[in-house]
């Protein structure tokens, strides 16, 4: 069993837990700390270091980030402090924690976890994982392979910015009931269906715990729509999977058939 700490940076909370990366199961109760107001790098760094210290787990750490991540650098900051743009966040967290830290976009982490351990298990072809929360995150997966940093929440639907109009925050802001929100979400999904023709949409984020309220209203012509199975744990699991992918291979065991001369 390879247990790795996964940490998920969200708009309202930063949460972490050790993950058995062979099964996708959390092996200890997750810990959540509110995201510091403004989500500036130094403040978020301190919370990540606190979580690492709390669990005291050796080895690498996987961390999600709500924006574009390339080679450990954070290149966008739609819902966090602008100082993240262009920052070497891998180095920031590695120095703060004393561990090798590996960074991944938060929706990409959720997508990897759902494809490997959740609602996407065994699904071939194209799968789109969408996380509805403060914004809309997206993970595009084809035959189990992730296409990173799609950021499809920032598409425009004519004169409407998708995540500003159809996120869960937009539902709360505009005081929409679930049927009203589902009509907006369906318009968005129909646009994605036209562009990508996925076999499956997996709907994650906080709303995945309330699937009975919206699922009957999200009907598409060609694609199936299902709630995420890992719910709010998906980012933690995907972050740990990311870090596990950078572990050195185990040394080969000597052959039992080898004979001493």
C-alpha cells in the first residue's frame, strides 16, 4: 500500500487527507481549514504547511490549485489572489513543507480520481468531469488519459460567461431553485456536447451530494449525465495520484530461479 498525502485548495476551504493510491480510499479522517481571505500565496502556503505537519506523513505531497498549472507554475487566478499568476508554486510549497510537492489543477485532479476510482471507471471514449462550486472546473479525459488545463468554465455562451452564469455560486447569488439552475447548466452542457461529443458527463463539486435535486432536469441528446461518486474527496485523491506518479519505481526483486554459482 502506497499512502500519500493529498491536499485540495478550494475557494472556501483547504482540505487534506492521506490516500491509499492503490484503492483511492482515504486512510484517515480528512482535515479542513478555511481558505484565508483573499487566498494570497503566503497565507495559503501556511495552511498547506499546517496540514502537512498535522498528518506527519513522509514522502511527496500532492496539491491541487484552482487555476492553470504548467510545470509547477500557476498561470491563472480566477478565484484567488492575482499574485499566483506566474508563480513557481511547486517551489513555494516544497520550501514551506520540506516535502517534494507536486501541483495539479483542481478539476484535473478530480477528473483523474473519478476516472480511476469513481463514476468513470471502465468508461472508454471521451469523458468530461465538471466541478460546480465557486466557479466551474473541467477535466477532459479520453480513454483514461487526461488532457490538462482545459478551463472550460471560461467559455462564453453568447453574451454569458459560463461559470459566472451557471456555477453553484451563481445559483446562490441569483437565488435560483434547482430547476432554474439546471436549465442554465443544461444550456452549458449542450454547448460542451456540441464541441466534444463526450459519452459521459460527470458532475462534481459540492452539488454532487444533492444529485436528486438536479439530475432529473439535466437531459442531453447524446451524452449521459451522472453525479461524481467521490464527491468532495475527489480533489484530495487526484492530488495524491499526481504525487504517486512521481515516485521512483520499486527495486526489482531477485529472481527466485537464480542459482548461486
